[in-house]
C-alpha cells in the first residue's frame, strides 16, 4: 500500500487521538487509589512547565470536580490527575492497557505506537490528554473495551471465538469498581457533557470526545485536526465499542465550529442507530420511576 489512501488506518496508522486518552488517565487515577470521584482539581489557570503552558479549550477558570474534569474535558485537570500518579505509574498503566506495544492480531499490517524517548513531568501531563503519544485506533478500541467490560483486556481477533475462549485469554487490567466508574463518566458525558450528540434513544450510549492537532513535518499544525469519539453501548451493560476518527474535518457551514462533539459524536449516533438492530441489540427506555423498559 504505497498510496496514503490505501493504508489500513485502523491497525497500520498511528495517531495522536487527543482527549479520548483521558479515559485511560481516569482509569489509571482511580485504580491507583490516588484519586476518587469526590476529589477536585484546580483548573482556574493554565498549568505551566517553564515556558510551556497547558490550557483548557473551554476553560471554566475554577476548581473542577472529577466528573466535571471529564465532562468539560479539562486538559489542566487531567494533567494534574496524571501527575498525582507519576510518570512511572503512568507508563505501567499504559503498558497494562496495551498502548505501549504493537497489537497482536491476524492482520499483517500493524503499526507500533510512537512513544516519548524521555518521560519528564511535562510528558506525563500532555499524555494525560492524548498529546505526545501516537497509537493505532485498534489499540484504543481494545483498551476501551477493557475500561467498560469490568476491567478485562481481551486480545482482538478477526476470527470466530467463543465467550469461553475469550474469557480464558482475558487479563484483569483494572479493578471492576474502576470500570464501573468509567461507565458512569462515559454515560454522564453523553447525557450532559461534550458528547450529547452521540445519544441514541433507547440505546444508552456512553463515550468521550477527542480533538488533536495533526503533526506535519515534525510540527503541530495550527489549522489541521483529527477528531474522534470513543463510545460503548449499552453503557450499563456494554456489548459493543464504537470508535470514529475523522481526518481534517471541516465546518458544516462557513463560520460554524468544527469540534469532535459536532461531527464525530453525531457520526457515532448514526452508526449505532443503523447497526444496533442488525446486531440484535434491543432498545430500552427508562420509566419515570427509573425502571428499564425492554422492547420485545
């Protein structure tokens, strides 16, 4: 595949995927015991490392609770969270999630992740929100499944495999209670965070937006972006992961914004609307008393 458009980008393309990486930062922080859902982080001003500063895209300029750090997609809050765990802890967790080595799969074309040579504090801070590390979309989808399925990392396959065979290969990478917290945050983000346009009535979608500056000729582009949305459904009992990545999205109308919440999230919604019935996932809705009504 010598032509760029013929590259299998799912497994052979390594990209910085931006804020979808915050999902792994939160899992790491909860699992380490150094951060709880009741904690707060100061996002009232940029986080500085010498001449470099980390900013929030939609800055709230105040202290944020842990759920707010997720739903507002705060870079500053996520970076402070990762710094509490430390660089060695971060590397160990990313390795657990399979994000620092090549995915083992039946496909011949598999790219290795691009990781930093030196892992300083600023590296830990930027990787917390998905900058400074490039991975394949397949790696992210596999790791996301582990975050929402109870904490078990299952090697991917394109061949038939029974549930028993999958269970035998599964490795517990985070605690079940950590997975439960991630499911809550994913659901909260689609309910009232940056992912509201990913919602599909009856299918209880949860997910996280991601926006990253593209790297061209060794430099970050000021005008080109890579947008993504990482989702799972039904988020209370996940059966499927959906990852959408959009290369250099453009505004729908002149002067309009082009964010992952405005383009990648609706695309996830459209995919789930069409695919759920084909996959045999039945729609459900909640009654006013909180009971779940299942369609037969």
